[in-house]
């Protein structure tokens, strides 16, 4: 018998230099993270523009997480500091519009933190799963 | 004031300081006053006006006008001077081609407020001593100017010009407690569900006319992200709720830290969507997160999103974001 268990779709924007390598590290260390997490590699966390996040929701994501180098460790010196300001404002705006604040998140994960990657993704997937499907930022045209 | 401005404009045209004047021109009705460029004294005499219905912020027109030949005279109200400074800081206007005359503003009138009072068929408005005598096809009506004042002017942040070459009339003051964030705070105090319902009610009226974008002095990109056919936005009204959310979030985000809170977006919205509440949310957040910042107050100031501090808060930190 098939059980239709709800699995949230999660998009993770991972910076090439830290978090993407962190995901690699998680794999090498055989640390599991939910298969619903789809990683998109970006050169730096500050490459993520607010449109990326909204469009991820449009195309069916239930949660979006941005992972980058720890503040001070950016490959480009200061990219993640800009990410932090932008996302603080964007997340605040989403909350202001009544969109669940738990659906978006920024996390700093270094290349050495495979364990943190696996833990963060599992936690985030569980949080998003408890919120259920993304209804407030869905695009009916993109529904199958 | 209008006579004084017209006289000064004619003088500056006559002595060759400027070759054009950017001001307001009378329209078909007393309340539909539009921005216009005047080139001769005759044109000024025919159409130039300055009264409580001259609400348009003229600074954005300078992006194109200041690149034309010769110097242009522009009349700026206090709140317009902030936009002017912001455009200057972003190198969007050429200062050497502009002669700025600061003109006082005591709050602009909103014809929608007159219409809401049941006044219809307006043929003329006489403005004197804080009262409007509205001439309509059904007879005259007297209205207090304060009752017809535009919403944005009720919480005016500053009556002081931050930039000018010459000032006509009296200089006003910056109003630190103008309570312009009252409505934002009210919304923040609601539950997410209430906020979502509120914004659905407002944003679902959007007809995607782009008037808010086109009038905004901070929206001056030559190529707009919303005009990109690959942007995933169909530029149509009422396609899905996502389209509306996306447009308004991104529009407000793109001017975050640069919006001077002039209120033009809400003024021009044909659907009366309170767009300034989105901009003000960003202004309020920036003030709270990164210290008080007023875009346009100082053209040398570092923009809040173009700089950072190592001790900045984390995204999503705090009780509420």
C-alpha cells in the first residue's frame, strides 16, 4: 500500500566555498540529510537575490535556506555581510506580509562543518514539514 | 507664491541663467496639475501654476532633463529635495545643469478626499487662508484645507529643504515625531494571518499599471527587472496572488535604503493601494537594525545596504524579524 506522506520541498542556496563543500563533507562522512533538500550552488551567498527566493517559492519550494561562510570567512571578504543585511530586511518584509517566517532561513556553515550541514538541513526540513505546504507564496500556474 | 515663482523664473530665463523651467502646469480641471517644462515667458504666463494641488515630485524628471543642453530651473518642495539629493548621490542627475529653487509646502491636497466628502463635478477651487471654496456644477462648497490634506502630508517628516540654490518663502523644520510609522506598527502588532489578509485585500487590487514604479524617484534603472521576459513575471494583473506579492516585495526591496519616503507611489496608485507602507517598513527596519538613516538627507552618507557592520544582527534574529 502506498502512503502519501507529505515531504516538503526545500531549496538550499549554498555558497561554493564553504557550505557547498560542507555538504560534500557531510557526504564523505556518511552523514545523512533529507533528500528533499535540493542544493543550488552559488558563488557566494550574496549572489542570492530576493527574486531567487521568491521564484523558488513560485516553483513549488516550501522552504528556502541560504547557507554561506561564517561572517569574516567570506572568500570575497565581505559578501556574506551584505547577505546578512539584505536577508534581515527581506525576511522581515515577508513576515510583514504575513508569510510564515520559519520558511526562510540563513545559516553559516563552513567547509569543515559537515555535521552542522546535516543537522541544520534536518532541522529545517522538520520545521518546514510542520508548517505544511507553502500556500501563501504559491503560484497556481506552477502547480502540477 | 505662484506670482513670486513665475517672476523669478522669468528673470532667470531672461538673463540666460537657465533655458528651461521645470514646474507644474494647469490641467483641464483645477486638481489635475501635471509636471511640465516651460521654455518661454509666454508659456509660463499661460500655464504655470503652484498651489496645493501641485503634488508631483519633479526630481525624477531631472534624470533626463539634466542631460539635455543648457541649464534647467527646477522648483522643489522640501520632500522633493530629499529625492534630489538621493539622485545626486547615485550620480543619476548632473548637478551643474540644474538650478534649484526651494519652494515652501504646507501639505498638499488630495482630490480623492474631496470626492469622499461627496463633492462632485468640480469646476474650480479657490484656495485662501486654509480653506478651499470648491466650485462645482451643483454650487459652491467650503472645505477646510486640513480636511482635504493628502495622507502622506499628515505625517510630513520635514518641511526643511536639504538642498537648494535659492529659497523662496520661509524655511520649515524637520519634524522628528511625525508618527509616520504608526500604521506600520499597527500592522506589526497583528497576527500573521491578519497581516496576510490585510495585504491580500490591498495587493489583489493591483492592476499592474506600473505607475508606482514609473513615478518613483528611486526607481531610475534604464532597464527594469520587471521588463525582462525571462524574469518569471508576466506583467499582467490578477494572474495569481504570487505575481502581486512578487512585484510589490521586489519593487519595495529595490528601493530599500534609497527610498526617501516621498509618498509618490501611493499618490499615483489608481487603486489606492497604500504602497508607502511597504517602503516605510523597510525604512523602519533599517532604522531599528542599522541606526537611524534618512535617504537623501546627506548625499555623502553611506547607503545602509551598500555597507555593513561586523556586529550586525543575524537575518531572522529577534522576537519578530
